[in-house]
C-alpha cells in the first residue's frame, strides 16, 4: 500500500515528516536559499534585528550584517559609530612606571590627645561657658561654675587651719594641718590662685569655677545648666584635632610589604593633588573583628584643622619603579580570568583583538610584556564595548575562534 503524503486527524490536514522531506527535495536549492536570509542589526542596540538594510529606529545608526559565521576576527566600525561609542586610541610606547600599592583608610582621632572633664565634687551646675559640641576651647578657659557645699566646708576648714598656724607658728602640728587642708582644695580641682583667694577675701564662696585642662574641640557635652551632678560625673570630652591618626586596611598576605618606621604617602579625599608623608607607627598584630584585615597606623599633622576625623584616605606604598616598559591604561586591557586582550586599530575603521601577556600594574597603568609592539594604536576608551559588540556579532569570544 502506497504511503499517503498527509494524515487526517480530527478533520485537520497535517503534513507528515516524509511529505516535508519530499517537498524540500523537490524545491532543492530554492528552500535553502529561503532559509539563509541575511539579517541586520544595530551595533548600539542589538535587540533591533531586520531582514533588510536600513537604519536603527532608536539611534538612527546604519544597520550592520549580523553574521555569526564570519570567521574574520575583526570589527568594522564607521567614523560615526566610533564617535557614538566613544572609541579613542593611543599609540603605545615605552616609559618608566612607578610600582605602588594603595591601601584604603580613614582619619581617626588620636585617643592619647583626648581629655575627659569630670566633676571633682558633688553639686549643681550653675552656669556653662560651653553649651554646644564642636566649640573650640582654649587651655585655661572657664568651662563651668558649680555650687558645691562640700567645697564650702573645705574652704572653712582651710581658713581655720591658716588662722591656727598663724596663732601658733612654732607648733609643727598646726603647720601640717594647714598644709593638709590646702592640699584637699588642690585635689578637688582648685588652682593655687583660687586657694589664695580664699584667704585674701576671708569669705566663703560656694560657687567654684573650673577651667579647661587642655585645648581642644568639645566632642561630647553631657550636662546642662541647673543639673545636679555627683563626684566623678562626666561633664564633657575634649578632642585635639591638631594631629590625626591615619588607619589603613591591609590584607595579611601584604603584611610583609610594609614595616614599622617605613615612610609612606597619604592622599586625602578632596585634596588628591597633594601627598603627605607619614611614618608607619603601628602594625596591628591581630585581625580586625569580623574581617580578614590588619590595621596600619600613622600620624599626620592637621595644624589648620582642614581635615576632619572620618574622612577617607589612601595610603600609597611605593615599591620602586621600572623603566622602558610598554604601558597602557588599565581600562584598555580586558581580562576574563583565562586570558587578557586589547583591541588594536588595524585600519581607520577596522579593530582587531590581540592577546597580550601583562605584568605589574598600579592604580592607573598596566605593563604589557608580550603581544604588542611599540607604535601600534590601541583602544583605551570603549574596549569593553568592542568586546561586547564582537560577541553579539560573532557569537563567540574574540580569542576563542
């Protein structure tokens, strides 16, 4: 029985696979020609695909042939396309290169220059000379006035001891009592001038002034006027910003590249044009809590207080320099974990991928050891766009044909 060329099922005519093959054989090359339709796409908008030549409806660029079977490892871009893609090139040359590493860090207050002012006696804060944080305080400046009955009693005790010592100058015991009473006032924060005033005025003064023991900026203020405090209560905290710590983060594997006493350069955010020299004063022996980082510390001067704690910085570790090396900007080299390549301008509108062997690098530049010759034009801006364009057009990696 002869096989039919179609099968009837639920009233619908469906071509069998055999019928399809026979039909293709009859049409021959015509079917193959119909299937092999040339398609065009936009270099900037690969989602635009058409079966005829034209312009991109999004950006207006001329469409290019979308041909994944093209074996040529190169891209052709018109002058207009290069301008829109911001393709720029540079002639590669040899020169000297500074081998350095940059560590991220920050400015920190030096705690050894921080002064805490606490109440020496129990009493009531009658007045505050400094009422807000951030205020600059000079050494010897009045900070607050306190009413303290305890000091009032000590003043009376001192005046009595002085009177007894004058009455019995030959009695050593009264002389010692007077010295002990005077020492108590000094220990409670009274200055020698204030102690002398107790005798000169011959009056009890329950209101006592306290002065700043050091210069600094008020970082914390914990009391208000009229508040009662006990002995030892914190009043305020003074921080000195004249010298700041620089703390940078360092991976344990890099610890061997830096040592105590080594001179490094510090670049502060907002003032990148200037570098400040700093000696490494401390290398933390343990990792920071919750991280895999070590801390490197040094001190820089901040005489004019132009820098504030918390500002980000970079610590530059110089490891010498090398000369007569082919160099490129970092953005010119594309690395995918297996290989590295650059894009070379072979002609005015033609760009070719070139595998390279790279060497040392810093924050801006990388050394090319093999794969390029001095004088060749290399793409330094838009290299990743060329890489993506090649994959879209060819459907493969530029180096893996």
